[in-house]
C-alpha cells in the first residue's frame, strides 16, 4: 500500500484553506437534517502534533447538535509521549469523563487521535460507547503515509520497533464496541485505503471527499461524524 500520490500531497494546503473559508457560509446547511443529541459525552482527540484547539470547530458543531463534547486535555499529540507507554494517561482522562457523565463515552479521533481512540476501546471497552475515526490510518502500514518520518521525529519511536508494530496490530483488530471509519480517497497525507478495513465487524466505513489538513473542519466531515454518532447510539 503506497503513500498518496505526490500531486495530492502538494495541494493539501490550498484545499484545506478553501474549505475552511467556506465554513461560516454553510454552517446552517450542515446542521440541517442531522439528528439531535441530548447531552451525550464525546471526547475529541486531535491529530499528530495538534492540540484541543484544532478541534474547536468540531466541538462547536457537535455542541450545536446537543452533544457534550470535550477535549482530551493532554496538550499536543506527541504519540505515546502524550498518552503514556501503556495509554494510562489517556485512559484516566476517559475514565474521569465517563464517571462525571455517568455513562460510557463516545470517542472521535482525527488521524493519530483515532488510532489512540481505538487503542483505548480495546483496553477499556467498558468506558467506550463507540469510536469514530477520521482519516486515521489504523488499517495500513506506517509507510503508506507521507508523515511516518515526522511521526518518528515527534514521538521518538521507530515505526519498525517491535513494540510499535505490536501496538499497531492491537489497534488494527476489530473493536469490541461500535465504530465508524471516515476516510477519503483524495487524502494527500495518508492512503485512504489504510483508514478503514473492508469487512471489519461492527465498523462502518464512510467515504468523504477531503484533504487531510483541516479534515476536522470540513463540514461534510462534521456531518458524517454527527450521523455516525447518531447511528451508533
């Protein structure tokens, strides 16, 4: 599974900028016809090197629909450096949110954040209502992305390390909770085919047209996330 074509990668930034510029003008349209929620807790996990600030638009969108979104509260996403080698830092956050809400939590993760959400769901399914991944390359090899070297630099880990490979195998396994994998064939950073596993039990694959940069701000993606949360309730 190769990385995306160079041409797709080179137009990532202008595609993301154009999509973001249109958000204010199509906000009401993006909300129309989407099922409303009643305060369900949703934890939003940012992509690699991003923080909760990158999820502001998604949080606002879900809040407008009646969800109760919250950030992960662990600063920038530096891979295992952020969540702990055993994911305990993230699991503790999810546990605390579930206790406050008095119910399991839905997790929505972008790119690396989605991989982390799947890891938590495998290890503590009692805390998780459902998982929604957005442009998360959990089903393919690390080198099917154009950011694996950046990941190694940020996380301090080699993608060939046996421990990292074992973790990837764990994440790739079918989840014990309902899941949705949102992916794009025109993603310029990760191969969209690695963002879903055809035939994965309990996981619906939803294809959208989107860049990778700013995927969490695209209204078509926000709508897909909201529909996934409603469909898996």
